[in-house]
C-alpha cells in the first residue's frame, strides 16, 4: 500500500513535502498529493511514514488501500 493525502483535510502547510525521502509529494491545485508510484511508506528510510509524522492534521496522510503494499526490490 501507499499513502495518500486526504485533500479535504490538507491545509497546504507543505510540512510533508521536504520530509519525503522519495520525492513522492508535490503540490497540485492548492493541496499536496502523493505519487503512488514513488511512495514506499518510508520503508528502508524511517520507522514510520514521515508525511504522517509531520502533518499537523491528524489522519490526513493515510494508507491508500487501492494500491498494493510496497515491495522493495529483491
């Protein structure tokens, strides 16, 4: 699974964007979005997803169940 940002809760504070080790977060139409092709849930970098850790609004960066869980290359 990858993470997604709930657009209706995003305050566009930009705290998440510089924290992403995969450069998967960008601004789009006034809110931030996560590119599911780049998101690794911070596995291999941090113990928890950094977007969720720094977001000032609880439960804004959440698991997106419409994508399969990230699998690191073998």
